[in-house]
């Protein structure tokens, strides 16, 4: 009988020891897996899971050959090179102030400099101020008719900085404009109707054209 009791006690102790070892082993393997899962959830970047839309190419409007080969005026149909100091240097006040391209004012200022060969006396502020600034200070001629090299000026109907663009060609009833857009395209072109009161920008206020090549006398 004593031998049987000892055998049962020994078996019970053995089973308890085995259960303890099993529990410890399970805890050691489960905890790291939980930590890895939590880390994966916390550090996953939303951009890694997002699917980006395919890039699309914007077709530039065609310019008649006889307009591309003019001697007096060379229309700009492509983005200026990065080493062009009219746009990309402290020579441009918008670039110097931290508002370099893409930015319509930086671009239009540089383009006016490029066309005239003289440092422009245009407004150093938002695009919506350019037309009135020029008219009030009587610096350049201005009006409502598009001409090559003229700067088209818009204000936003709901407020905001407005927009400026440069007339590259006038062909019949269409005007070809070169542009840059703040936080948008470095350079782009579009066409607008000559007789459109908003000059192609619906819900914008078209102010008129500034002619940097002609100083007010």
C-alpha cells in the first residue's frame, strides 16, 4: 500500500511539473507574436497600401508653324530650364521670397523679364494685385485686348491670390497662354477664347492685360 501511495504522489508531481513547463513555453511563444502583430499595425504607412492612379500626359495645343518661326517674338512652349536665372534665382523676387516655381507670379515675372530683356516693374504681391497695381502706378500700358507678351490677370470671385499667365500667341479667335500653378504644374499651356469675358476661367474675374513691353508715358 505504501508503495502504491508513493507511486501516485510521484505521478501527480510529474504531471504538475509537465503542465507548468507547457504553460511557460506557450507564454514564451505567444507574446512575441502579439508584439510583432501590434508593431505591424502601428507602423504601417497608409501610402504603402494606397494604389496611385496612373500618370496622364497632357497634350499641348498645336501652334501654327508660321507663328513658331517669328523673328521678333519667340513663344515659349516648354518649361524654362532650371539654370534660367530669370525664373530660378534670387534675381526673381518671388523665388527670393520662397515662392518660386511652380507659381504663376514667379513664372510670369520671369517670362516678362525674358521677353523684354529688362527687369520688370510688376507687383511683388499676389496675382490678383498685379492689374490694379500697374494701373494705379501707371507703369505699363494695360487694356482688354490680348497681345503677344501680354500678362493676363485674374482675381478669384471668392477671394484668394488670383492668377496670371502670359500670352504666347493670338491666332484668330483663340489666345494661347503659358502658365505655372502654385502647388501644381511647373509649366502648362492652354487656349482661351478672345471674346470670353472670363478669358477661359469660369467663375474667375478677368481683370485685363498688362503689356510689359510698353511703358506708360
